[in-house]
C-alpha cells in the first residue's frame, strides 16, 4: 500500500463510509485529506480523514481545540471517530462546510478594497481573541486557512498545529524548526523557541496578511524560490512601510511584524480596539 493514503478510488471510501456521499476532494496535506460530502443528518459537510498512526496526540489536540469553538468565526464540529480505510486506521472529523472562497483565492482575484481589508482584518482579530482567551495559539494563520463566507464573514479553519499553552509541547526541543508555514511563521516558530510562542505569534501572521491584502504580495515570500530563502528573509528582512494606506494602519501592521516577540502588541483584542479608531 502506498504511503499516499488515498491512492485508492472512491469505491473504497464508499465502502468504509457507506453513509457518506463524497462529492469532491477539497485538499490534502501531510496525512490529512479533506472532502466535501453529504451526510445525514448534517447535510453538506467538510469531511476530514487523518491517518491515525501519524502523531495521534496532535490529532486529538486538534479535535479538542477545534471543538471548543463555534460559529460564526469557526466551523462547527459535528462529530468525529475512528474507522478503517483499505486496512489503514484513520480518524475522521465531520465539520460544518463553509460555503465561500478562501482568502487566498480572493487575493489572487485582484486587489481588495479598503472596506474588505478592514472587514477581514477586524473579524480575524475577533477569532484570534477567542483563541487567545482559551490560552491557545493557532500557529497557522494564512490565506488558505481563512474562508470568506457571504453569510457569516471570516471563518478560521484548521487547528492542525495549534498549541495549547497549558499542555506539554509535542515538538522536540532539539528540532530545528517548529510546526509552521514558511512565509507566515513568526521568528520564534522558525527558531523553535517554544517558550516564546504566544498570542503575539498569531499577530505576526495577522500583520503579514494585512500587508498582503493591501499590497498584493507577501513581503517575506516575494523574490524567494525556496522555503529556506523564505525563512531567512523572515528572520532578517524588514518590510517597507506601506504607503498606500492610512499611516496609523501601516504603523500597526509593522508593529505586529516585529522580529522580537516582546516588541509586538500585547494581544489581538488590543489591536482590535486600535483598529476601530483607524479610518482607512
């Protein structure tokens, strides 16, 4: 059997989950696969399948973290359990399907106007405030994990590498890097400085997203051809101050992207209050 969990056809999935009507694969990464599906009684859902012998403790933590949140800023977790697909043990998660477009697709479609930038930035800060109040750090804030729903606005997805600050870290101290996405990871993630991981880590990514929505490019990936170049640029490069937006907003964005954790704003809620006073 290939290490690619679903190098099998839809018939095998149907046999493993006879009550699920799989409609389309939405994405995959590592040992996780996400499908759009129809179930009873939930209707249309996002159906996640995770190979359960791959870091099972991290999978359990992802489920616990995601289950502690609810709409409108997060998808509802309906149920989860264990199953066997082609003789491979898996964990499955049935969660609310968010009907909309990803922030990545929206950015790729063209420049966001001022109202869109303010709305996305503000609603994402609301989500990050909820996360920080539960002593969690998402650690993977990026356009691909943010859905824009016409009915509910910003919805934040994927707690796959979330860190609960009250629990022991699952990343080895000697690991070169912590869990992250290059281009959106803060310096403390790149350096695996676990003691510095905090809500300010997510604020670093928020600053990058705001910069990208306004300018149309990510300041740490532009001009890079390899992940190693992106990581080095994140550690060393100071993005130019944005000239195309309100100077106070530009100052807030730069503040969030400070390399040293202690030099960033104290919390998402603090920035949310500041943002309310900024006229785009």
